C-alpha cells in the first residue's frame, strides 16, 4: 500500500476544516464499512446491589441536539419518545421535576459527513441520582452524581437509515433498563 505524500494529506486536512475534522473523518471511515454497532453492554439482569430497588419516579432528559442531528433526521422529541415508550409500561412515575430522585439522561453526539451522507453517532443512556456520599479518601460528605445504570455505544449508517437504527437501539436500551428495574424490585 502506498502512503499519500505529505502535501496531499495536508491538503485533505485543510479541505475537511482542520485537524479535528480530519481525525473525525478517519474515525468515521473506520466505522463506515457498514452499519456498525458496538458498545459497553453487559448482560441484562439485576443491577449490582439492586441499585434500582425502590425507585418510584424519574425524570427523562434528552441532551440538546445540534445541526448534524437535524441533517441525519433525528430530533429531541423523537429521541424522548423512543425512551419513554418502554419506560411508561412500568409503574414508574415520569416527572419533569429537576429534583426527581433520578434522571434517565440521554446523550447523542453526532457527526454528519455531507459528501457521502454518512451519520456517525455515539450515544449514552445513563440513570443518575445526586446524593450525599462519603468520600473514602478523605471521609468528607459531598453531593455527587451516582450512576445507577448505563448503556452506551457507537453506530454509523447512511442518512436514510440512521434514525431507524438509532430508534431500535435506544428502544432496546430503554427496554433493558425496564427489565433491570423490574428485576431489582
């Protein structure tokens, strides 16, 4: 394999909008061999120490989306519905109260490549609770975010397919949360 000369690489970096975009482009190319999905996922089942036991209400928060999400056909309202559909099948009360006992936080980080219509997503579903904890190192009491449950991954697909792929994945993650919550009760 012949490596392109340095001027050609530098020209590509400039065309893509800088070194950061070049690195994103390389990462996206590595993911673009097809629709690829991988992530930190453990087998479904009870959480460690039944961390979800007693949880009766939660807030669902979708992190603000950007222009790349719009280009890929993904919007906040849809993402929220993908999460809520499985969760509302439980007795859990869904609230908008920012002081809810826990928040199911959804974060999608997107990258859209206009030239080939490729959408790349990193996503996280995380249930967090802010609690007073004792720091082992110092013995001090502090308020801290405690992660009770989490799923994450990376996915890429063409613009026409990514929204459906994300919907399926987010739905699977939300269903996994429901299963874990039910087993912890």
